[in-house]
C-alpha cells in the first residue's frame, strides 16, 4: 500500500506547486489554521500587492486590494490542491489532509512552503476516478480549502463564484502541468478533475475541454474570471471566460504542437 508520504514524494517531483515537505518541528513553520485569520490573510495580500507594484512600476492605488486578494487566494488554493491531485494521479494514493496537521511558512513571493505530519491516504491506483474525485472534494475542496475561501470572501467582499472559479482553475492548472510532465498520467488527472467539477461546490464553475482527440491534453475553461485583467497590463488568463475564442485556440495549439500524437489503435 502506498503511503501519503510516498505519494507526496512522487507529486513533489512535478515542481514547487506540487511539493509538500514533512514537518520537522522547526518553529518557523506556522499552523495552517493561521491562514483562517483575517489579519494574516490581509498581510499576505498586502505583500502580494507590494510585489505587483514593484513589478509593474505603477502607483499603489492602480492595483486594487480585491483583485490582489483573488490572485493570492488562487495561489494558496493551488498549493493546497496541486500536491493532492499529483499524488492521486501519479503517486497511487490520495493523501487525506487535515488542517491541524498542515503548516505553512511565510515567504516574500512565489509558492508558499507547506509541511505535513502523519497524514493517512486513500489507495487510488485501482479506484474509479469518480471515487477519487469524491474523496478529494470531501477532504480537500470542502474541508481544507472552503474555510480559507470563506475567510477571503468575507474579508475582501469577493464573489463566491469568483473564488470557486479560482479553485477550479487551481485544479485545471495542476492537471495541465501533470499532463505536460507525465503524459501517461494526463487522462487520470483529467478524469479526477472532471469528477470534482461535476459535483458541488465546483459544479458549473468550469469545464475541461479536449480540443484534439489525438492528444491526451485537456484545458480548463472557466465560467468566470479571477479579476487579474483589472490589474493594469494583466490581460486575461488562458482559462478565463473573457479570453477571446481565437486567442484561446492559439494558446491551446501552441501547447498541443509540443505533444506527440496518440498512435492509432491496432
């Protein structure tokens, strides 16, 4: 049986957004539950806003707090969900997270470090993707991410549709990164994400599209926007509802052209 630690080790090879590390007791680690404190997330958003100001060379007033908060939440949601999807799709087991067994460490930029301790796991190599998706929804999307989502919603007056769209975007982005790094796991990752998108609370937030039947690559299309376009020079993301269809097709084709076609059956 694959343990949570073993599955997370496999996921961590996919990149920094997929990496959780074993908790070592270092006092620099803070309980993940601290991110449910409005004062803490306000500070995280202010740090992100200062970073955007420096990068864009704009006046601080030009970069809104709500827009920055939405982007910050999307980043944290990605850090919480990507390792779990990677572990389930490539590592053979879905770690079952617990808020009280996860820690984080503040950093000025980039993906925040996450540590875990004594997590159990659901073996999923032989489980139907729908069953894995249901467990991921129950133990991560609802139990782990939703409390954080509520903190951001209340503190920054953000639409729940936008925030749940960000959760969908985090899962869709993770599935795409898995597909690019491990094409043999692309279908499994997409099936799990499709299962989460078919059930509450993500139902109707987005859909997965496979534009080329000859290639194992799916793309997420949101039904809302993370608000990044409101930041001067930000534009729209590839999965955004506001992205013109022609631009979306060009972006998809650029990715698909890098992938080998699936050999015909027989």
